[in-house]
């Protein structure tokens, strides 16, 4: 890579000194603050040799380059009027464009709703299984065990305000325990009894509308948002010696009455209005609404926009208890992506493409479409069109039949029980929709076909076709650098990592603020903000450990490095310490990707498990590199 020429091209296409206000870089990205982002030629930048991707997010124009970004930055900064020595701290202006507002809204939705999805998904699946028990005469509905199972399956939905109070407190930076206490006010049994009495209720003469807040979504988010401002006020007016009780007391005394008289009822009206709009669209458009959503779902998923549907789905699953737009569209989309990928597997003669297509097809049919979408269909393009045809026909059928989803789970083979409804044909219609999507997409891929460019590679050069030599087929083990909760890399809320642009790997939500060496090797780079470290094992595996998402903006605050560039390290040696609570309170996600940056040198990077689990024993393997 010619760093100087690449820097010159980037400088030219972003608008030069007239448009570049600030420039910094993190481990993989050149981060620019542009006076007018619309002047940058994103298409030409994306096509530059050495640029992986371009993203304009929340006021920062990010050019993703990879491990060589530091060299490009040095050449880039020479072309600007910016003083590199005084430019270590990033100052990001608020993007007031429509995209900027959407990005911030999307990030807000993800931060609040994404953490509660496991609880909602588990409860939804249990609800579906509870329905099956009396249908198959396994357990009677009058059984106490059955009744208790219903209570267990309903708990997450009824106490949604509690779950959202906690996640909202993390997003808005409020005290989580006080936030939960405010949610408790809404769900208190005595308040419910007062509402059910039928008598008019008021607080200091202000009417309190009788509202059932169980399963509600929007009210508590509005309440915690208000609390974030009142808490700052309480912090200022509370003297030090009595702050421990006076500050939360002020917050509760101010926020709780406003919640009961204004924000709670307002939130319920907004939630009801949102559901009514969705039902109105479906009533007016019919099955076409599901069809359209199923067709465009690949682009919605590609840009991460599917996450903005979280409030709609959760609100609908809470009341009326089912969802008839997004989940049926996802059913059509998932099966189309999976079946289309399997069609590629059977049709292609390229061994490498076969491998990717098979894994992508299987995971797609089980509700995880990213491997098929990114690994197959976006590359081949024609197969994407074929899958959109299958998804559209299936979506139209599901919309006409008014297929209902009863749980917020990615529809797939293992999760089909989420469509079971006692006394109806809903499950049958869902199965038919899935079959339509899979069959039509599979056939469409064969009919439309695709360019099998590397089909003859194995005949000409078997080693080149596989892209590996025998010497590379050697197991190399990576141990957990951080204790915490293990999640797939594709679930990280950063496209650079989730799309595996810089390599394959895994991610960990840390439970402890310590990064340990995952193997014996050498420190290749400790980033100056100490939020990321690059290592190379004695066997040649290169690993990037990136603590948190966008934590480069903290400029080293809350991080302490115990090693420096060139140090030799042993597995289990302390590398970096970081303050988890302070980083989260500053508004940053502490999810830590562990990425094999030279993944292309190996046949496969295999996680210890694809399922979410706790990583507490750092002596057990995390990744195996073949």
C-alpha cells in the first residue's frame, strides 16, 4: 500500500483543507470531522485501493482502512492545516442532518432495547411451549405447574418497565437503583388497586389518569429521560454530607409525581398511537405491507435499521400480545436467505464458495442471516435478487393470511413454535410461508444463476483455490483476554467488527476491567488512547483486542496500560486495566471485540461456542485458528 498516494486521494475526495476541520485515527479508522460531509465523494473514496469501507456516523466521517491506518494518518495530516500534536482529542460536532438524527435515534433504540431482548426472547419461546403442553395432553390448564409456567413466561413482559428502567439508566447516565425504584412506583400493587377502585385519583389536586403500566414501554423511557436532568439538578443543590440520601430523595419527589400525572399517560398514548399506525397501515395496504418489508429487509439489515423496529415489536407483543408485520416479514426474509445460500452451495463448483454457502445456508434457516447476506448474496448480487423474489411472495402470503408472531425471536427452524396459536391455523400458515420462501428462493437462484468466477481455480492450482498451504493447517489456540459474557462478533454494534471487515473473531461483554494476554507473544501496538492493543503470538497469529465501542473518544481516560510496544508477554499477563463503570457512565458500550486481524492467512477461525455464555475461566480456549 502506498500510504502517501492513498492519503492524497482521501484528502482530495473529502474536500481538502476547505472541508477538513479535524482528523484523528483509531485502530482501524481515519476519523474526520468535515465542515460539510455532503461535499465528500463517498463513492470514489469507497473504491480506493486500501479503503475497506466509508461511514458517516453521528458527526464523524469515518474511512475504514484497517491496521495500516496509522501510516495513512501520518501522511494525511501533513496535507492539512491541522496541528497533529494538538489534535489528539476528538471534538465531534452534532450532525444536524436527517441522517445524523436517525443515527442518534437508532443508537438510542439499540442501547435501550438490545440488552432486554434475551429475556423477551426466552419468555416468548416459553409462552409458545406452554401453549403446546395442553394441546399434546402433556399437562392440563388447571395444573398448578402449568399456571406457574404461565407466570414465569409472563414475568419479563409484565415487568418490562423494570427492565427498560435499568437499560435506560445506562443510556441516560442515571442511578440504576433509583431508576428501578421509579419503575416500581408504576407497578406498585397499591397503585393498581387505587386505579381499579373506580374512584377519581389526584396528586395535590392534579388528576392522575388510571393506567395499567404492566407491559408498557414508552412511559418509563420518558421518565428516566426526565430523571437524567433532575438528577443533575439534585447533584448541584445537595450538600456533600447529606448527598447520599438527599439527592435521590429530590429526584424521586420531583420525578414520580410528574411521571404519574404527565409522562406516564403521555407515554401510554404514544405507545397506543404507534400500534394503531401499524394496524392502520396493514388494514389499508393488507398483505402488501409485509411483502414490501420482506423484499427490502436485506437493505434494512445491512444498514442496521432493523433495530428501530424493536419498540414496535415489543409494544405489540405486550399488547395485543402478537405482532403481524415485522416478524412475518423476517420469517420470509430468513428462509429466503438460507435457502438461497444452499442453492449456491449445490450449484457452485468453487470449493471455497461452497464452504461459505453451506454454513450461511444452515444458519439462515435457523434465523441468523448475516453469514448468507454478507458472505454470499451481497457478493454475488444476482442471488440477492432471487432471494428478494422468494421473500416477497412469502411475505405477501403471510400478510394476506395475517400470520402472527408471538415472540421476539429470529424466525427459523428451531423457533417456529413462536407462531403457535391455540385454536387457529396460524402455525400452519407460518409453515406454508416458510416453505414458499425457501422453495421459490432456491429455484430462483438456479434460474437467475450467478457468475461462478473461481470455479476453475482448483483445477489450475489446487492450493491457490483453497488459498492455503498445508503448513498453515495447524491448530493455534487463543485464550480469553477478558472475563465476561461471550457474544458473536456479528452482534457487536459496530459494522467494522460485525461485518468482519478487519478479521474474524468473537466479542466479550466484560465483567472485570482487566485485559490479560491471550497467548505467549509480543506486543505489536498499544494505541496511544490505551483502548486497544495489538498482539502477535509466537505462532504468528495477530490479534486486536478493542476495549469498547468508540472509546477512542475518551482519549485514554479510564484506561491504564501495563505494557508497551515491543514487550514480550506470557499468557495470563496483565496488559491493560480499565474502569468499566466510568466508561459506561460516560455513555460508551464496553463490549470488547477480540479479532484475528490476519484471518485471511488461515482456513478457519472457530469460536469455542456460537452460543452466548459466561467466560470466567481464562485457562479454557476462546478461539481456535486452523
